[in-house]
C-alpha cells in the first residue's frame, strides 16, 4: 500500500507527499532529514489516503497540489484528521 499524506507544522505550513511507510516518513520529516520540512521539526499528519499502487498515489499527490486539490484540502483540514482508502 502507498499513502498520500498531508502534514502540517505548528506554524501552519503544509506539506503534501506520498510514501510506502508513513510512520518512517513522518519521523524523517520531524528529524530534519527532509529539506523543505527541516525548518520546523514539529509536523503531524492532518490528512491521508491509501492506494494499491505508487502510480495511483503519485497521481493523487499531483492533484492535491493543484488549485482544486488545495481547495479540497482546506475543507478537509478544517476538521480533525481524515483517512480515506481506495478499497
């Protein structure tokens, strides 16, 4: 399974990515091993979706980074974390 995820920092910054191991990836974001997220080491998952293939996950990641995708996320992030699955 592959996960598309959205993490948010204490300062309200948002990062969108995809991975096959969300827990490990989040640890890397919080330990400064990711260039974009190393400035604020306190990231938490606010949204995620699971996919069977990396191709599907990458397609969804691209869409979430688009204007319509960002608008979608604004609505979803306004509440508590949500996890969707394609199965």
